[in-house]
């Protein structure tokens, strides 16, 4: 396991059964419980994590260490929903890359191997299930939930934040898409408010889309309105399914979204077959 530096600003999952206002401390054994003077305004909660070893710690300052984020992800599996665990996994991989990790795909395999080789712990089966849905190159939690939402309707896995081969901006800069099915030349772009209000961003988006469409790409633009509820996500999934089918993809569309647990089982089955 690589000793990447701890990451400031990692987003707190939206639904967590832990007290996020407390200071959480991890120790290896009950006998190793630290003597922490109670804080006036912040409760201190101590967690026992038998897998806490010197190799899993990252030095912060005198006497203060942080637990490696892979261990944190494993620990949180008992306190998060499957969706939040997947979103957090996506986010951890992205933040590690931004913090200097060299290769997102390699990092994904490291996390996969880490969970597989860990001795039994509470939540390990949930982690292995979530790993079938975690993806590298998902740059924000706002991209994770829509990706999972359309996949629950049978949309096949696309590549996240992929650089489009053979097409660049006029400046020569690479063009990327939030999700792309490169073999079918179908892509999805998420437009936040800044895409509409920022003139520079708006012009860049227009140039990107004109160039892609000139090369035969089909682009599906997604806004917050397309993700407002289950019905909206189902309609978006149908749009994507139709576009992919037009290009020859085989789609097993689910009119009623399947659960994330069932989606994970399907992805796990496909992964096992490839092995």
C-alpha cells in the first residue's frame, strides 16, 4: 500500500450513521485506548480497529497520525449505505490522484487488492460488493450518483472522464467527456450552473460539442433537472439507452430501477466471468 499523504477536504458522505460533529479516534486494541482530555465542545469517540498497524498510519505531527484512507473506507462500510460507500470510494480515488498518485486505474486495482487481502472485518462483504461499482476517474460526488442512477436502469458501464482520441480543441488541448461509450461515439456531459453563467466555460463547451458532433459523436447534456427524482433519472436512462441502441449497443433496459445491491451482483458476476 502506497503512503499517499492524507487528503484535506474529502467530502463527508451525505448519510452517515456516525456523529460527524465528534472527533473520531482509532486504536488497535482496547488496552491501547488513548488518554484524551475531554473537549468542551467536541465529543471524542474511540473506535477499535485491529488492522491498525504502523504501515497503515501516516504521520501528521508530533504524536498525531492519520489512518490511511483505504482503511478509513473499510471502517466506514459499517456506517454507510451502499451508494454512499461507492460515492466515497470514487471520491477517494479521485482525490488521491489529485494529490499526486500517478495512475487512477492502478490505484483502483490497489484498493481492490487491499480489500481482497484484508483479514475478515465487519463490513468486508459490503466493501467487496461496493468495489464492483467504484470507478476510477470520477472527479466529483456529483458525477457518481447519476452514473449509478442510470446503471440501475440497465445502461452499460461507460468510461468516466475519458480523453476522446483523435479530437482536440483549436488550441490543441485534449477533449474529455464526463462519461463516454467510445466504441459507440456516445457521450454524456453534466452541465452545472457555471456552464451557463461563465462565458468562458460556455464558449469552451460550445467548441467542444461542435467538434465532437462534427466527428460523429452523439452528446447527451445533463442538468440538475434531469436528476431531480427517480422518474427524471429513468427518462434520462431511456434517452441514453436509445442513443446507444441507435449505434448498435445491446441494452437490457430496466423500466423499474434495480437496487444497487442487485447491480453490484451483476457487475460482480461479469467480473468473475472475465477472470
